[in-house]
C-alpha cells in the first residue's frame, strides 16, 4: 500500500474513530432508555386493554351477582321476575338475554318464551309438547358453578365462547350460582353477551394497535382454563386487525397456538409473569405481556416481535450508520488530498531509486539532492551507500574469479575419482552377483546330491524288495500254471459230461412227445366212451318209458295182463339199473378225461422244461468251451511270464550292484560339496563387505561432486551478479 493511502487511512481513523465511539456510546445509552420506555409502554398498553374489558363487564357482573340473590330467583320463580329482566334487557344494548338455569340443566331465557308444556323451559321445538327441555349441564360454566362446586360456594364465572343452543350465535355467558334456601346450589343466573358486542369493545381499546406497534402483534383474551376467548390478528387482505374467535363459529385453546407461543403463555399464566420473552422456531425473539382482567377469570395476553417493539432503536442505529458513512467519505477525501501533498517529495525520490534499480547495475548513478528536509538526508545517505557498495562489488568480482577456477579444478578431479570408483563398484557388484549365484548353485547342487543319495538308498531298498517280490511272483505263477492245467483237465471232463447230458435231454424230450401223442389218443377215446355212455343212458330212459307204458297197458288188460305186468316191471328195473350204471360210468369217465387233460398239460410243461434244459446245457457247454480255450491261453501267457520274471530277476541283481556303487560315490560327492559350500559363503561375505565399502565411497564422492557442482553454480551466479554491476 502506498504511503499516501496509509496517511489517508491514519487521518480517517484519527478523525472518525472518536466520533464513531461517541456515537455508539450515545446510541447505546439512548437504546437502554428507549427499551425501558418501550417495555413499560408495552405492558401499560396491555393493562389498559385489560381495564377496558373489565369496565365493559362491570355493570353486567353487578346485575348477575345482585339478581342471583333475589328471593324470586333463589326460589326459581321465573315468571314473576321475567318482566323486570325484559325491561333491563331492552334498555341495555350489551345484554343479549338473561338465563335462569335449574340444577338439572333445564333453563329459562328472557328472549325465548319456552315450551308451554314444560312451564316455559326452553326446548329444541317449543311448539312440540313432546320436545324435552334443552340440557346445559355440559357447558363449562355449569360444570364449574354446579357440578364441581360441591361446597356450594358463591361464585361468578365468565364462560368460554360457545354457540347458543337457542339462537346458534357465538356468545359469552356471565353466570353466578344460586344458593337455595337449604344452602345448596339450586342452579345459576346468567347474562349472555354476543361475541360481536365484546369484539367491538376490544376494538375500541386496540384501535391504535397498528400505528403503535406495527402489523405483527397478536392480542389474546384467554380463560383461566386455557380457552381462547378472543384473538386479534392483522389481516393482510383486509389491511387491518381482525377478530378470529368471537366473530366466527370456531373455538380454540392455547394448545392450538404455535408450540413456542403456547409454552410462553402457559409459563406466564402459571408463574404470574407480567412480561417475558421467548424465541420461535426461526430463532426470532418475541415479547409477551400478560394482565389479569379484574372481576373476571380472563387474562389479556399481548405478543409482539422484539424488532417491532424496539423499532425506534433500529431507526436510531440506521441514522447513526448513515451519518457515520457520510462523515467517513468526507474525511477520507480530505485525508487523501493532504497525504498526496505530503508525499510528493518522497514520490520523486522513489522514482529516482526506481530508475537506478531498473538500470544495468550502474553503481556510478547518484541521486540529485535538493532541499534541507529529511527526504534530502535520505538521498545523501543513499549516495554514500552506493560508494561503499561500489568498492565491495569490485572486490567480489576478483574473489569470484578465483573461486570459479578452483571450483572447475575440483569438479574435474571429483569426476575422475567418481569414474574410477564407479568401475570398481561395478566390478565388485558383478563379483558379488556371481558369488551369490555360485553360492546358490552350490547350495542347490548339495541339496540335489543329498536328494540323489536318499533316492539311491531308497532305490536299493526297493530293488531288494523287488527281488524278493519277483521270487515270490515266480513261485506264485508256477503254482497258478499248475492250477490252470488242473482246471483245464476238469473243464475237458465237464465238456464230455455236458455232451452226454445234452444227448439224454434230447432223448427224454422225444419220449415225452411220444407220451403226449398217446395221451391225446386216450383222451379222444375217452370222449367216444362218454358219447357211448350217453347213448346207453338214452336207451335206458326209453326202455324205462316203454316199461311204464307196458305197465299201464297191463293194468288196462286186468287179469290177462298180469304176466305182462311182471315182465314190464323187470324191464323197468333193468332200465333204471342201466341208467344208474350209466351215470356212474359217466362220472368215472369225466374224472378220467380230467386226469388225462391234466397229464396232457403236465406233459406240455415237461416238454417245455426239457427244451429249456437242453438250451441251458448248450449255453453251459459253450461257456465251458470258452473257459477251456481261455485257460489254454492263460497257460501259455503264464509260461511267458515265468520266462520274463527270470530275466527281470537277473536285471534286478545287476541294478542292485550298480546302486551300491552309486551310493558310495554320492557320499564322496556330498563331502566335497559341503567343503565347497563353506568356501562359497566366505567368498560371498568378503565380496559383500567390498561392495558396501565401495558403495560408501561412491556415496561420498557423489556428495562431493554434488557440493562441487552447487558451489560452481553459486560461483557462476555470483560472477554473473557481480558482472551486472558497472564499476
């Protein structure tokens, strides 16, 4: 930042800071006073509204409390007191009606003639004698004065807003309980006031609400049980404060309000605060003032945003900011003009120095001096400094030339040493690598030879086992050849037996076929015998019939026919005997025929069995022949195996002798490999030590070379800088 701007800022701070601090102090002091006045006026406004509402109800409260103690009212003699009440109602435009409510909830109303069938009690349909009286027991004022007033204490209660069961209009009921002659509550006496009438009274008290507090305030009349009696809120469409409860059919309680507002109101009423604050969901601060309405169970609650309540303070701060801003810009302009005038000589000196700095390092250039002020002294001292610097730069040029020569020589020698060390390091690295490879090869070869030795030893053992196995296999195969020869002989004998058995089965099958033919002939002859027996039976039946006819004729002949009758009897007996024997023969022949049929079937099965046996004998004989041929081939193969085993046995003996010699040679190689492995490890360790030493030397030479190069670069840079100066 340039000096003239710094001077301007300093002048501004010196001029403005005391002014700003003073304005802030004055404004803060004024704000405290304004806040106190605003809080007081806020509460006073709320109290004035409460007093207005209290005065509004004062006369009607006096009516209710006085009339509820009249003897006619205490005795519930409505008709006697009604004319006086109607006269008062006509003169008082605030009173909508008078009510006399009995203990059972039935009531009389001054502007309602009631149902004649029930002595003037109000019913939903006064013209209908069957329409029962309207019940008010559920009303909040009835509950408080009658139902819950068990001690019959004299009380006056203002009800929550409700819709009249007689007119359907929104109303407030001002009621007082009636203590009967027995000292027990007999009912209540009340005055009804329509909602719009109370709203008009509240509007008279809050007519200047918008001009005094803005448009965001809200005013409530709240019953001691939390019901909203009235709610004044600004309507942006109508552009005025409007009533939301008394002029509509809706009802509400404190719990229906915003949660934070409801909590603040409940806290205020329970802890009896006059004024308190709360924050809504958007973190804005609100002030709440509350005041009980004298002579009622109502409260006035007024809520207002803090920004509206303290709007005068905000206006003061805005004015302070505007005035401070204007003052700041005025002082800033004046300060810049003064700073420019004061810094003009310094600017001229700075331009001279700029020309020197942007030149070619000409140390012979000097600042021209004029005047006797501090700026002239700065120029004089600068010229003295240039003289001193001229001498120093001349000496630096000479020294840098010498350092440059030394640095070049040092760099050349360092490069030569580095090259030699690099060659040594490369050779050592190759030697180390080859030594490591040799050591690894020796180790691997040693392991391989160990493994070969173990394999040779294992091979020797396996050869010994193989020799024994070959001997055992040779003996077993010889035994198997003997068994094969024995089996072959047995199969030859079995083949001959199967041939004989096959011939016998064929002979048996032929004989069985002959038997079947003979049995078929016997069966046919038996059928002929049955037919002959049937003919004999038929003849016997005819003979018996003829005998009977002869007997009948002999009877007709009388004595002359007696001899013929005897003959006919004998013939009849002979016919009956023949018939009986014919039946016996028939039975026997049928049994014979059945037996023959059974034999025929059995012979057929036997023939099939002989056929199956012959077939299976053929198959078995074929298998025996195949087995015999296979055994012959097996015999030949076994002979060849025996010859091969003899040859294997001879080879195994030769291999065993060779493996023993190999085992001895492997032991000798192992001893030499162990010795060679020790030598390789020693060589490898020595080459590693040489490599580490070579690396350390290489690193040191590299560092020397790097330092030399940096030194040479610095000398060159210094030479260039020195050469830039003209001496």
